[in-house]
């Protein structure tokens, strides 16, 4: 009969080699570079198995302290948060209207972790960045028009130029637009938002992806697609590794389906932020810095991977790697050339109909996995969750994996043995390898 590991059984076996390496694990749950005109609830998602608090600063000055988490109604997640009120500042008090948010997790046991600062912009007077609206009609628009609703431009490239840094691009009619070579470079401060016109829905607007050549594009309530028949591709790429992109309420898909090739949402080292929406018929999940309230459906590769990231309140449905990838995973933490994967938070995620491995990794540290349910299918294959090499300061809390074994790897020659330091497992259940017969 299958055996299931429960919390206390594993804690005694894994944490025995623990050293003083543990500290709180925390990530901002805030999309940076937003302009703030009204009170804004800014929060941190954090985990530690000992009491702690989060101290917040704004431009280096203490702003608030939160010793308990609660639901932030702006993000619909449990966080340590505070209210950033722009009325407390004035343009004359700020350099370039910048609000630098800092946060530090301080635990009762004396350990701490200081998060990297993030940048928001004060817009208390409504004068920060462009407020222009540029209208696009891919059929009847003319790119040397002024870009009004009555005289729209034809391309996203011209619309982004007309809207200016921080402006809005409004898509007038159903149809196909292109994000290839929008241009604008990486010296932009604010999000430029691309949205459908009033009355149009996500299913009406289809944007063919590509290398945009533009930083800080914010796509909202549109469909973005790649179109490959084989090989590797991505839906959106930026200027370089410093480019960021925000998808809000968007559908991202590959027209050829999940078996056409290995397709990614973000490429060319672009950093992506994903809130709401759906990724479907793609190779992998979106691999964002923040992935919140997102559905990943009908993929063939890894659902979650990467480092220094937060995925929360998400759902995964149907992974089938047939003909595309041999060993996909629910979460993969395997750095290039033996590098560490660090500061990963996955929380409140359910996964069903998954023909894939579960948790696969090498050299993972300072990470937390909480309230996760993974149901594996595919009796014709033997999927597995497996960790090898070092693992430091990782907490598995309320993780349930069914349909596959969980292996803390031990080699016959000890090369690659699982070596835990401050690994904690609480209220988890998963199937252990069956004992071999003599």
C-alpha cells in the first residue's frame, strides 16, 4: 500500500542537520512603476515558521510595521501590507516624483531579510507622465494621423509614440494587431497601457507577439498569441534583459497548440508580471516575477520555474508533454551550471490532470511552498518529485502530491546526495518510494 509522509515524520529526518541559516522568505506583491494618485495598499507575501513582522519604509523613512498578515483587497491575497497615501507627499518633497518602497522581515529569533526596494511614482496632482490616449485602427487608420478617435493611427508602433511615456493606447476595432518592433527603447519610466476600446472584449482583440523593442508595456484584457510550428519561440520579447512587461487579464496562447513546439510567454530575458488572465496551449507557464490569480491550462512543459519570484492564487489544469518534452515539472529549480535557485514563493495553488513531474530541483535555498495540491495522472509513465544536492532554508507547508513518489535523492556513490540545511516540512502528504525486496 502507498505510504504518505506526514509533517512530523519528515521534520525529524530532514532538519537534523540544520544550522543557523534559516530566515524569513519574502517577496513584494506589488507591480512596480505604477503611478499612485489614491491610497494604495502595498504588501509583502512572507513565510517563516517563527513569529516575525514586516517593517516598511518610503524613501528611506519608516512608514509602517505589520506583525500579522491579512487579506489585501487590492490583490485578493493574504499579505503583510500598509497603506501608501499620496496625500502625505507633495511634488516638492520628492526627487523625480519617485516613491522608493522598502521592506524588511524581522523575526523574533533575531534573523532578518531586507527585500530589494521597488519604485512607484507619486501622481497626487495628476501630472506624472503622459495622460494622452492614442487610438488605433489596423484597417482604416493612417500612421501620420494625429491618433484621435476620429483620426486613428494604423499601428501599435505609431500609437505608442503618440501616447508618450505613460500614455494609453486604445484599440478601436476587433481584429489582429502586431507587437513586433513597436520600438521606444528602454529609457521609459512609466507603464504605457494597451487596452480594447469600450464595448470590446479580450476575445475580440488578438495581438501577434514578437520582439517589441519597448520597455514597460502594460497589455490589459487582450489576447496575445505566438504562431510556431516547431522549435522554440516566445510570445513577447523586449529590448534587453532590463525590459519589463505587465499582462493584466490577458489570454496568452500559441496558435499551433501546446504540441507545436516549446513556446514561452516572455523571451529575450524580459521580466514579466502577470495578474489574472490565462496561459493556454503553450509550452510553459508564464515564468513571471509575479504571477497572481492566473490560470495555466493545456501546456506541455514546466508550469512554474525560475528564481526570485512569487506565484500565488493560481490554478494549473492539464499538462501533457507528449511529443514535446520528456520531463516537464510542476515546479523546477535547476540553475544553470550548478547555480543556486533562490527566493521562490509558491502559495495557494491547485493543479489537476497533470502528466508531469512534481517538484524537481537541485541547489534550492531561501524558498517557501505553501498550500499546494498537485494531482498527477498518467499511469503509463512514472512521474516523480525529486530533490538532490544541497537545499538550504526551504519550508514545505501543506503540500499534497498524489499519483507520484517523492524522493530525497541518495546515490550509491554519494555523488549528488540530498543535503538539507534548515529544511522544514509541516502538514504535508506525499507518497514515499516503496521499499525494495531483498
